[in-house]
């Protein structure tokens, strides 16, 4: 049993983070790991573990997901999420939803209570209300830091990857349970100043999120590039058709296929081996098993 998480990859400069802030990030990452792994120790399935770990990070304003999500060009907050059970290939996802406290839980509800994989916008929100998914008012998601990022982006007339000038990021988790089943989940607020209902890789099965009987993968970075390279599925495909390890596949993709500075991913295979490569300055990440719980940012 093991769980791996990420809180985003990008331009995470040490000079921009105080010791107190660094400690806060490690604390939330550790809490997410302990929450997810605690369920694995109770014999719960991997799908429960990844959902719970992601919810911890969605509830924190530190990351670009749930409560800490970035603003769109219209001053709204739209979130995306996906979840996938590797043992059955069942999956669910939501895109461009507003007001949902925990998008990852809505994605799971789509997986379990609808015949569809991906729901978006008002339809996804109507589905959420029908199934009693928790909503929060706009003020819950508002943070001064995110508003400042939007104003800066508008002044420069640019789109910002969640880490382009800061340390916040998409969140995700992958896990293997006591039965050897794998699962993956990813949640994000997307890009600051995004327009026209832009959707990135996180809710797209095979691009930003994927799990099967070989490996579970969650990605973070410039979504458009992860979509074009179908990164999450490519890890599984290389393992299946080339016979390489999850680490070999993940590192080849991030360091050779993807452009420098595009992001990173986390992966765990059916034997519990993990990979956490990134080609940016840093990536919030960590793992927990029966021996240790460890979190990292730069090293």
C-alpha cells in the first residue's frame, strides 16, 4: 500500500517563500498523505484514498484547486477534476464548474451515478445539486493573492500557468491499495486569466489523469502540452508495449518528450514503485507507505 501526491509544478523560487510558508506547504502535503494512507491502512480501496487526499488540498487556499483556485478573465472561478479506478477503468470528470467545494468528489459522483465520463459547466452543477454535492459561495474561494495574480495578468495581457509567477498549483494523487488496485485523481483551477471556458488536461482522461491495472498517473503543468502529448496514458502505453518501468516511462516523457518548464507528473505502478519527475524549478509532492511519510518541493 502506498500513496503519492502532488500540489503542482512550476516556477517555485525559494526566495519567494518564507520559512513559515514552506512549513505550511509541507504541513498540508503531510496531512493529505496521512489522510489518504490512513484509509489504505483501514483496508479502504485506492479510489477512496486518492479522493480524500485531493480533498485535503482542495480545502487549502495554498493550492490552485478548490478553495485556492485562480480567477478567470471574467473574475469567476471555474474548476476541473477527474478520478479513475484502475481496476475497472471506471472514471468520472467535471470541467468549468463554479461553486463546488470539492470538485474531485463531484467527479467521483459522475463516475458512480451517471452513464457519462465528463460533465461540464451548468450541467455538471445541476448534476451536483441533484446529488447533494456541497457548494460554497464565491467568497469562500476568494483569496487576495489570486486576485493580485489576475490583475497582474490582465495588465500584461497574458495567460498565466498556475506557477508562472508563483508557487500555487494543480493537485493530484495516485495510490495502490492492499488488493493491488490502483487509482488516480487530479483537481485544478486552471490558468489565471483563462478565457472562453478554457479547459486543461486535468479532467481529460488519458491526458492529465489515468489509471489501469499497470499504473496510475496524475499530471501538473501547462495543460495544452499535456493534452497534445496524451501524457498520462503515454506512461501506461510505454509500460505495456515497451515493457519499461513506470519511472523509465515517466522520466522519458517529462525530460525528453515534453518541453523544458512544462510541468511534471506522479505515477505508481502495480508493484508500488513510484515516479515523481518534473522539468520545472520545483514540484510540491510526497509519498507515504508503511515505512515513512515524506514531502518535497525542490529536491
